[in-house]
């Protein structure tokens, strides 16, 4: 959903892709939090923060990851 994503010559994405499936299970709670914040900062930079906020505020508590659950 993030606007203006780009891939560098090494094939890496900016911002990095979301942590899904096996990437989710193999990352620490701190890495998950860092990626989420990185995506929020990107959305802000690209003028999308209000759109992202509208989506996020609809999520129920069960949609959120809590470090204490890790």
C-alpha cells in the first residue's frame, strides 16, 4: 500500500517489505517493531499517514502484536 516504493540495484526494497509468513516467525519482537515504525515513517514522508491511520484504527486488539506475547 505504501506509495513510491522502489527497488535498488541489489534487489532490495525501500522501504523493506512487510514481515510476512516465515519472515514474521524468524524475526524478533524488536525487529517487528522497527519495521512497523519504518513503514509509518515512510507513509508520513509520502503523505499517506492519514490513510494508514484510517486503516489501522479499524483493527481490533486481536490484530495487534504485543511483545509480551512473543
